[in-house]
C-alpha cells in the first residue's frame, strides 16, 4: 500500500501507538522543516547580511570565521579552547583539506592569523584578527537585530514558552536510535511496501 495519503499515514502512526493529534503535529512540523531547509540552503539571511554590511567575503569564508570564533552556544555547547584547522573542519563538517584552504584564504586576507599553542608549542592554532572579529560581531549583530525585530511583536509569554520548547525540539534527532529500534517492525513493513511497488510492472 503506498503511503501517499494523509489518512494512510495517520493509520500507520496510530497503529504504532502515536496519538492522532501528535500525528497531525508531526506532519505539520515536517512540512515546515522542509520549507526551512530549502530557505536555509539558499542562505537568505547570510547573503543579505554580507550585502548590507558590504563585507567582501563569501558565505563559506564567513562560516569559517564563525567556526574559528567558535561560541559554545552555536557548536553543541563544546568547551571553548584553542582552535586548529581540524577544529574548523569538525565544526563545519567539511573535509580537512577544504578547511585548510578556507582558513588559508582568511589568513591571507587578514581576517585570521596562525599562532603557537600555549598548551603545546608544536601545535599551530588559528585565531581571529581584530578585522575578522569585527566581521563576526557585525554579522551576529545584524542577525540579532532582524530576529529581535520579529520576536519583538510576540507576547512575553509566547517567547518564554517558545524558547525552551525549541531547545527541547532541537534534540529530537538524538533519540533516533531508540525510536528506530522501538518501531523496527513498522519500518520493516514500510520497506516491504517499497519492494512490492518496485517489483510491480508498470502499466503500458
């Protein structure tokens, strides 16, 4: 049975023990997340910030500056410390060779500098220069200004409720392994429907 109709999806979730209201919320949230993902891929806010602030770098380079700055609030609460090229690669989930090239570009253009680690003199670390720090601070201020204007129209109670719930929702992927184990039978059944559809001959 193709799981294309909303009623079929509701039936699947209900059979798995997921309440109707929760199922409806899942579908609405998923649709919203897909829209967010497409807009995030276009990097609308980042592009607008670079244009409005007249910063002569691209988004990949801006990401590197933020990764070098490395605030714990933006990188999974990791402890602040010395940043190396490998740290930038890990924070941005990119290949180390690409991270090395981007960091090199930022060093060449004066936004970052190489320094010797205070913990291990054999290790080279990366730091923002005042020029690079100014860019990061400016873009962050731009983003907060725009978002603050939007949230400023909300009631305080709405913001107070939204922020902790968003933080809680942001961790939902952490439970994917237990969820896939719990619903292994349903997932196997879904896989079988795909196999059945693939093996059926198309009408000519």
